[in-house]
């Protein structure tokens, strides 16, 4: 029994850590392809087209033993699928890969840590959440949002010196002399513009998460929903990319590193990572998978300092670390809010007991108002 418990804890942890490592590795490979001249718009179309072809039959196999009364071909769900493809595939991926071409993988990680903060701001705008300052979860989410946005500004405005400067070759000379090596960043680059694109991508995926939450409640077959919005998003990307990339030679992919990257990204992003995320969510709950998002900072820093010369800035690591603190603060606030909603009676008893203790100890109304939020 104890071995089974340890396995249930260890297997999801290792799986999620590996997923983040593979995501960063593929991000570095994508950076290499984009630096080598591959169009980000072409890359998005090909990876999603290949992934969608694989995901559609796999989604029916994944849910073969599950039944639902709601049809995905109903008009309300089709509208949701359209906007899921628009925000989660078309907007997010085009903005993300263009931003990656101007920045580096660790900036992608750092900007991705803004997702829970943007989701919290969306919930406030939509009226789903209220700013109750007496509530511990509200204060945590507000504080975490401020910290996350501060980390993003550090990432964007302060590049800082290289962590490991080259002793003999400048990074530009290094890239020219051995272009086949994986590239962590490129010179000259437009760091600020890359951060803006990545922040816009995170804003888009935050909106996607809001739409997806409501969609899954209506149609719980997650993989089927993912396969359909992946197809819709691919079509949207194709229309846009044909307009943006009119050079026919850019659409010709040779059987080389670029083709390998397209196949690997399509298989991993659409099948492996999605399946592992769904399984881990089923095993450990909805808050388990997001907890591993900051692990990307560790892998990006490790890869950047171990395998690449002049590839990592102090400002990048500092901004990412600040963003990680904010990310976990907002996530803790969201988890606390969920617990409060699930146990409202116990929460009210807890608050009431705190009030009584304060009255007995201090008997000062002003102090009661300041300390009345539950811990």
C-alpha cells in the first residue's frame, strides 16, 4: 500500500518534470530553426496540421469508453471551438513564435508565468471574482499579480550582463562559425519587441483558458474538444500565413532538422504532453499541472548555462525568478479560494472563532477589523 502511494506521488511528479524539460528543449530547437531562417508562420501551420491529423483519431480512442449527451456539433459548442482555435492556436502560437524569434527560451518561460495573473484580471472584468480585501485568497492573488507583472517588467527592461561570458569568441562570431549548433538567442535581436509579442501571446492564452473552462463543463471530452479546436486553429493559421508568407520557397521543407522539428513538435505538443496533462489532472486534481510551469525556468537556466556560450543574461533569470514567486502566490490564492468555496460553513466557523479570540484578547473593534480575515 505504501509503495503504491509513493508511486502515485512519484510518477506524476517525474512525468511533469520531464514534460517541462522536453518543452524547453523543443523551444530551443524552434529558436534554432527560426534563427536559421524558417518562417514562424510556416512553422505554426505545419506543426499544427501534423498534430491535428494525429490528434483527431487519438481523441476518439482516448474517450472510447466515455459517453456524453452533449454533441460537439451543436451550435453553441461550435462557436466555442472557433474561439478556442482563434485564441489558443492562431493568436497564441503566432505571437509566441514571433516573440521567440526576437528573444530567448527563458523569456518565453518568464512571460508564461503571467497566465494566472491575466486569468485573475479576466475574472474581475467578467464579474466572476470580487475584490474582498478581508479575504486571504483575494489578497494573495492581488499581491501575486503585482509581483508577476513586476517580474515581466524586469524581464523586458533589464537584460543585464551575461552569466557566463565567452573567453575567446563573441556570441555573434560563435554563431557564424558553427551555425549547426542549437541556438539560445541571436544577435542582433529586438528584446523589447519580443517581450511585447510574448506578453500578447500570454494574454491570448489566458482568454483561451477562460473559454476552455466553460467549454469543458458543457462537453467533458477534453481530447475531442482539443482535436476540433486544433483543426479550426490550423485553418485560421493557414489563411493568415498564406497572406503573411507569400514566398513559396519558404513553404518547401527539406528532409532535415526543420522537418524533424515539425514532426517532433506535432507529436509531443498535440499527443504526448496533452495526454500526460490530462492524466495527471485526473490523478492529482486541476491545480497539479500548473504547479510545474515554473520548472521551465530551471530547465531553461540549466540548458542556457551548460550548453550555450553567452546565452543567458542575469536580468532574464532575475525577472523569471520574480515571476515565479508571483505565479505561485496567485496559484496559492486560487487554491485557497477553491477550498473556501468547497467548505463555506467551515470557513465561516473559522472566521468566527478568530473573531472571538480577538475579542477576548484585545476587545478593540479596530484591531478586530484589521485581523478578521482567515489565515
